[in-house]
C-alpha cells in the first residue's frame, strides 16, 4: 500500500495554548461530561462547546447541579456579538468541554497569552473562522516589510512544520529596497487561528556584485544568478505547449487541468511538466530557477478531511502527533517521499531524480534554484512531478553563464523590538537569536516590529534573507468539535478513502476557498 501523497504537510499539530507568565506551557484536555460529579464546583478556566456551534468561556469555573452547569460565562456568537451571562446551561446542549492543564516547564517565553483566550473578546473574523473553518485563513508566521506607507507581505516561515516533533529550519528571500539611512524594518505577524512557536529568526544580509542576483537553492543554500533565459519548450502532461505561461515572472501561471485531480479517485498519481532547452556552447551543468507556490488543495485536506472529520477526537489525535516521536517520524518519511515538486533529469535514456523543491505554502510566491546537468550535445531535459493541482508554477528560466558564488553573508541583530501595544520588547531578541529551544510564542492577532541597521556598501548590492526555525499548531474550530459526519472519519491508513474524500471536498469547496481564504485574516491587535 502506498502512503498518502504529501500528507505530512497537512497534519494538524497539537492544540497547545500557553498560559500567561513565563516558563509554563498548557494543553487542552477534553472532559467527560457524563462523569462530572454533581453538586461540585470547578474553579479552573474552561471552554464549553455548544451544539449550536457557540462557544462559552468560563473564566472562573462553574458548578454542576444535576443536569446543568451554573456559573458566569462569556458567550461568543457568530454574529459578532458578545454576551456576558450568569446563567444555567443544560448538559444536553453541550458538545464538549475542555480545560487547560500544565504539561511542561522551562524553555518557553510568552506574555499574557491567555488574555486572548479568556480576557479579550474574540474579533468578528476569529468568530467567523470558528464557524466556517474551510473559509478561514491559515498559515505559519507571516512577514511584512514597509513600502510606500503600507506593509507588503513578503514571506511565510517554516510552512511545513505543523507540530513540535516536526520543527525545522527555513530560509526565505525578501524583497526590500534598503533606504539610504540603512534602517530595515520587518513585522512578524500571526494572522491565523494558530499558535506559532518561533525558535530562531535571523535577518541575513548578503552582499554581492551589483550585476548579479542572489537566490536560495532547493536545499536552502545561497547562490548567484547573472543572466536568465527562458526554456525553449515546456509541455504539460496532456501534451499542451505551456512555454508561453512560464517564460515571464508575471503571475500568469500554469496549474493542473481540472480533470487531472479526478484521477486520484482511482489511485495516487502525479501530474508533471517537461522542460527542454539548449546550451551553446555545451557545458556540464546550468542553474534552473523556478517561481511557484501551493494552491489551497492542502488547506482543504487539513481543514475539511483531516480535522473536520474527527470532531472532538482531533484533540486526542493531535496530542499523539505532537508527543509521539515515532509516529511523527513516520509521517515525516511520508512527507519527504511525496510532497513538493520532484526534479527529474533525462540522462543515459533514463529519468533520474536529482532533487526536490519543497512545499512553499499557499500565501506567497517562492523562488528557488537548482543545478541541472547538461548532455554532451548541449541538451537539457527536465521533468517536474507534483500532486495534481497542488501547485501554481509561474516562471522557469536558466542561467547558462559562468557565474561564481562571490558574496559575503552578515547576520544582523535588531536594535529595537516593539510589540502590538508599541511597547519596547528588546528582551525578545534573546529568544529568537539562536536555535536553543527558547521560543517566542504568538497567538492570533499578535505582531512584533523588528528594526535593524546596516551599513550599505557604495558599489555592491545587498539582498536580504530570513533564516528561521520553529513550528505552529492549528486551533480546533467550534464546528469541528460538533462534527457528526458518519460517512467519513479520517484514517491515515485508508489511503484511497482519504484521497476520495479529498477530491470530493476540493471539487465542492475550491471556489469558496479561493474567494474567501485570503480575505479572512485575523485582524492584528495593534495600538493606534
């Protein structure tokens, strides 16, 4: 039996929310409603999910009296209103109750996180996402840079790291016109219903000749590009010539034909495009650049198929995913085999795999470079393989010059860090400067502005990259808890059943997702 294609990228991480203060972490635990002792008072903080999809927050606990809960709660309704009520709630109206218990100590930094959950009312957009999770923006930490009095989205960090066991390094190029005073500002944001754990965040300045560009390779190194030329020919798996779509960096992109994904109902398959070109005079190898990003196919699998089908059991399942190293590594092996865009080169009458472009995430375009061998007669033949409709590919080009990797790298440290309340938080630098298991933890609506200074060279050019490491956890949505789907419940080992459900959900929801997803970011809690 073949493992599920690209599945690891979509598995939800553990649902952990850190409580206020330092050096303590907490996780959500489901209570058995039927065994709650009657006439007993519970003083902890609880979240109660009702069968009508509303959520009640009991900041100071409740008392069970016969078949009801008695206590003061805040109710978050999906019309955006907030009710503060001291009332009786029937147990028959409750789908689930969760509370937060301490699980570990040490190594975590987080200030007033639970204010978001139990003190500050949810925004309307957060409530909307709880009610309609398939419509809701979800990603990893997003990075913005200032441009003409606004902030431009430039990167998303460690998009494949969806649990603590899968924490990994990432490298992202950012476009930044460094001003004459050398002041650089970056904003780290959390605009999704997620908790982000940022272990390392470094700004890297790469100085290189002004007649060249520096980009990252598919294995996260830095390389130099001088002159790019488009491929001679590019053909889709159906035989269509798509060279015109790929010749320019213009966001007019190739995407799998609509019917291709239907083939997943029969078996795990991949789509592909084939690129050919000539190199004159012949040489051993050239550099190939690709610009690409994921579609929302993986988001559908995560939100609808994996989590939504499990209901309240998603809490137990994600706890296992977060804490069971062996289980997580099994999924990582699946991910390494079947995610991303595999690179095959035609040599000696055979297609030979030479590398892979990793998943980029659905939020921002990613540029990546790989080396491609050239045949003795100067021919290049490359095939890119990927899951149907999992990628948009905008631009492919080759650098055939004898460009040397002549550049220097400098790590920049922020001299000022402010939070969303415009409070100076320079101590955060100690938590993100190195890979040391001390985390900056952010929840929905949080943002930090980091300010750097660089001495610009007079003749050479400076390009910027973000070097990061961390992971993120999805929040459980209200109507996932109340899911009563009897036709399908996620089962990792039912490969074909999961693929069938994915295809059905994608066809039903693709238009809605692509219309609503990017408009459903959680508003930032920034002081005016």
